[in-house]
């Protein structure tokens, strides 16, 4: 059973991950871009046109926010001894790190 403080932190970290993911679809968009496909989400056109220009800092802030949220969820999973969810958190953390590095590489070549 979760204490009240743990539930609050669970909601905070979950929101930190889910809000940028819902708005920008970063993980599906990055997977399909790396595989050469075309992901037609509600915001994919806006992300490609708006964020890969001069405003790439907003995309990086969204990824860092997601990373902090997943890291917090990972810590909660470790405290609660939920090994499966901790493993999934690590996989998502690694993927977000790869996406972060990919975006940094794209932004450094576009300047």
C-alpha cells in the first residue's frame, strides 16, 4: 500500500512524463523517425516544423522533463520493490537518453 506522500509523488512524476508525451508524442515520433517511417500524430507536423528550427530548446526541455519524471518513477519503483516497473523505467530512461542525443546531433548539424 502506498502512503499519501508516495501517491502524491507518483502523480507528480507520472504527470511529468505523460504531459509532454501526450502533447508531443516524443517516443513514437522518435522511433518512427529513426526507422524511416512517418508517424502522423496530432502534433508531429508542429514538432518537425517548430522544434527542429530555432526553438529546439523547447523540445529539449520537454525531454528533460520526461526524463526527470521517469527517473522519479524509477526511484519509487525501487522503494516499493516493483522490479518489473523498475526495469521498464530503465528502458524508457535509456530510450529518452538516446532521443536526447539524437536531437542534440540534429541541432548541431542544422546550425
